[in-house]
């Protein structure tokens, strides 16, 4: 885990897939899937509020999304 933390501290994005809660606990963001659907996305909004990434995640989770143009 130390190497992942060092790489992330250098600005690298780390994507890890695990079934182990103790490993997932090291992540600053955790996306939980059940039956192919996103059921939880923790640590996401603070870092990406208002970005394109938020709309992608919301669409993947089956949530309503709006573009900045629709908001205006």
C-alpha cells in the first residue's frame, strides 16, 4: 500500500479493485457496486463538485444529471 500512497501523493491516479474492506479503507474515494450498479460513492463530491466527472458518476449511478448549460 505504501507504493500506491507515494504515487498518489505525486499526483498519480490509482484505481484499485478489491473485495477487502481493510484494503479499501486506505482509499480517499470508494465506489461500491452491487449487481453492476453503483450503490455508494464516498469521498467524491468534495474533490469533484461541478466537474464533468460528477455528471459521469451520477449517470452511472442512474441519477439525474444536468449540463452547465441546462443549469443556466
